[in-house]
């Protein structure tokens, strides 16, 4: 009997071709937002601190405009629907774990909500400026600062005997990648996997991941390692 696989997949820059938080910041905070993004990418600020600082500068009155922009700007990476269908046919689990927000994550994953679990955040627009509401805080095993803590999601939801497969692209995916048996990576996460010698394969589209899975020994019960 083959070992079951559990996929934990990022959204921004992974399912969505663009980093949607980055796109929102460029559109709504062109002067101050990039400096904060640079601090997060350089490790000077935590993800939580950076995202809270960025969205805390956007007036709540702009929330409808922000939602419209994000939904129109989101482009799904090719092969994602086929990937979801393949995982479902195999009887494997797929969890979308996003540091992004419900108003652009949920519309994309809505057609598949019967077959996947979704964790993401929301924005509170009840005050003068937007406030980030984090759905999964860091647990005691995490070093903190994640915002939505992806390693905590894995620890809470993994099942005995599963092989953990992470799919992602950025610095927010590294902690969960270090818990995985195998990683599909691109962009900054790919460089980190190479630097840390994590078991991984690069991808550009979800068709690349499908090709790898169909040819991999893990399909027949071997280890992705």
C-alpha cells in the first residue's frame, strides 16, 4: 500500500501567478510599501510586522476598491485545476495555506472547496485604517513572527503515516518547507531549498508538478526523498 501524501500549498506567487499582497502594496502604497517589503525579504522585519505595517496605512474607506483590484488582478497559475483533480483522484489531501486574504483567495479556490481545506487571513475595516486579522497564530514550537503560521497548520492537521509535500515560492514558505518530506519550489523558496539542501524540485506551472508526480516513485509507495 502506498503512503498517502498531504500537500500544503501557498497562494501568493504560487497558485496566483503574482504575489497579490505585493501587487496591492504597489497599487495602494507605492511610496512606502516597497521599503517595508524589502525589510521583510531581508529578514529585518518579521512577516507579521511587515504586513500589519503596510495594511495599517490603508484607510478602511478604500476596502471596496482594494477588493475589486485584487480580484481583477489575480491570475491563476496554469495547471492548478488539473492538479487539484489529480490529487483528489489519488485520495490525497490538499490544503491551501496563505498569508493572504479571504477576498482574493476564496474566489479562486471556491470551485474546489469540497476537496481542499483553506487557511487564510482577513482584513477588519471597522476602524479608520485596515487591521489584519490573523487566522492561525504561531504555536509554542514556532520561533514567532509568521502572521499566519504555516508550520502550525501542518502540525495541527497532519495525519499519521502521511508524507508532507510543500508547494511554495517565498520566504513565508521556508519554515513549512523545513517540515516537509519534499518541496516543489520556485523563486526565493527555490534558492533557499538549494542553499539548505532540502529535497525539492523546481516548478513553473502546476503541469510541471503533475509530470513529476506521475513519474515519481512516491506514486507507487516509495519516498519522495
